[in-house]
C-alpha cells in the first residue's frame, strides 16, 4: 500500500490527557500504520477489527476521534459512524473506502463525518486530517476552560450573572450592605434569595457575627412566637425551661427571615416592634429585652398586594422594604444560563470525580429554550443529574433531556423545542430507555439506597417507586 512507506516527522508532545482515537479496519497493515500515526500525534489509539464490538463498547470508550473503513463485514462503516455520533456528537470521524462515490461521500458528510478518504490513501493528507481532529479537540476543551473561568469572573458570593439585571443587583448589595438595617429580597422560588442575604451579611459591618436563619413557613404557628421571641419557664404547658428566642440569639448580628410572607398576621405586630425598636418580649414575661439585629427578609409573594388585601401588615411591609432588592427569574436572564451551567458542571465534575468539561451545543440550545419555572435551583438539579448520567467528558443533549424528563419542577421534554428531539420521534421508546438508564445509574452511585436515589433525582420515594414500576426496573 502506498501509505505504508510514509515517513512521519516528529510531532511535539501535547500537554494534558491524551484524546482517544478509534481505528477500525480489517487490514492489519492499515491498523499498524494508523496506530503509529495516531500515537505520533498524541492520541491514545484503540484498534479494532469487529464493528459490533466497537458498538458494544461505545458507552465506555466514547472516542474523541475515529478512522473507520466503510466496508466492514459485520456492520458497515456508515452505520458505525452514526452510532459513534449518537454516543458523542462531538466525536470527529473520518471514513475510509476503496470505492468512493459522490453519493456515498455526500451521505457520509450529512451523517456527520469530518472527511471521506479513498484507499490507497495519501498518508500526508490523513495526517493533516488527524492534526485537524487534535486541534478541534484542544480548541473545544480550551473554550470549555475559558467558559468556566468566565463563570468565575461573574460569580458574586455564590450568585452568578453577567446580565445587566444581575450586575445591578450585585452593585446594590455592595452599596447598601454597609449601612442598611432592614432589607427585603424578593423573587421567585429558586432564584437565590438566601445567597443575596448571605452576601449582604458578609459585606456588612456584622460580618464577624453569626447569621441566624428563620424559615417562616416551616414553624408551627402555635409555637412561632416562642421560636422567634422566646418564653419563660411555665409560660404554657410544656414550657419546662426558659428559652431564648431567635431574635435575642441574633443580638448584634444578622437575622434572615426567609418566606416572611408566611408569617401569621397576629405575630406581625411583634415582628414590627422587634425590627423597628430592637425590642422583644418573651412569652410569659412583662420585661422587654434588647435585640439589635440587621434584619433581612425574603419572599416570593407580592407583599404590597398582600398588604392591600389585609393579609400582611402595611407598616411591617414598609419597614422591611426601605431597601428592596429583586432577583429576576431565570427566563428573563437567559444570557446567564451558559455561565451558570459552566459553574455547575465544574462543581459536579469535582464532586463526582468525573472528567466532565462541558456540554454540547445542542445541549446548550436545550437549556436556553427550557421554561425553568424552578429557576436557578432547577437548572442546578438538572445539571447534577446529567453529570451523573454522563460517561464522557461532554454532557450530550440526550443525557440532558433524560435529566430534564424526570425533573419535578416542571421542565420536561414536552416544554422543549421538538426539533431537538427528532431521534425521539423516530424511536418512541428512546425516552423510556434514557429514563431507565438514568435511574439505574443513580441507584448504582448510591449503592441501591432508594431514599438517597430519590433525593438525587429530586423526587419523593413514592414517586421513585412509581418510576421503577413504570420502567420495569427490578427493585
């Protein structure tokens, strides 16, 4: 063969992990040449004769690049090309053939081939193609690293946003934190109100003191007054000891009143006195006690409308909202999604010990078009599940779609553009297979613990058992 006499000039060694090159051909001489060429260019070369074995191993190997002989005995090269691209759309595949036609070349390019070369091939031309493959892989990984670095640049005490609305929010936090006594943070569920509260505390003069968090929606109404303001021994049945309330506990520090809109109306007058006058009175006591706090309240309700309807005291609302900071929903700041995604991929790759670097362009389009009713919290949960499902360095749209299909917050495949799921229409069972694979992988990660798996998937144990039955997964 003409290429057998090819002399290869030395190639500088590249840094980092070696990308994987799959070579498939029935001719041992061609395999030897391609292995030598790939190794010289810094690839880790996997050589194979049987196409069926390649397809079976794709979930584990997921090559960065491949050179395939079209004329395979078990599975033809074009079919193998499609299988490789389905496993990893970013994989760069070159087809080889001894009998090329214009129609076959066009079909190969349409199926995603990088190029189509004829045997006996020009070794120098093949080398140039492999250099292109290597540069494409390196450029893609460099861009992913840059995305992660850019995400860090737009991170603000756990919040991430490049959009004008988020940058204005960050500036407001910096400006008001040193002087504010009360702040109201508003926004939908999952937008990051608690992170804003933490940023206000850390940038304020009480940063060295504690941040006391009160979830106003999680305390039993009859015990709320005792929790907030404390009680004296014998004040009511069961009060066997004197108790310090959370406001006293937060004296000279910061108190975060999450979901303040859920505070029972009878307690709002005492809350107003505590916030405005810095005084609290324990249940069963006639004596007022000092409680000097920086009060940050948060809600997903419209407190102005609630006060007009008589469900929230207007004087408490006006006191809390002397400074009001609003966080936009994710659907109104979609330009932030790539930066949030890059940060979450970096976080979960480290947490899971996986070499995941980013997501495919099609996956990015899917994220950008989703409705995100659960906002940033929902996006974070979806990225975590997709990273668990991924076996390669790139999260694909198929893995992301599977993660979104089990998302309890509302983003589902039905909410996404149909054009992204052409393959799902071709195979009605595709989504069931993807869901089944995801649940199995999560169960494997948590060693079969159903409670841990349900938490990882963002659903209740009862919902998980229903999915196990529906997808016929052994329990």
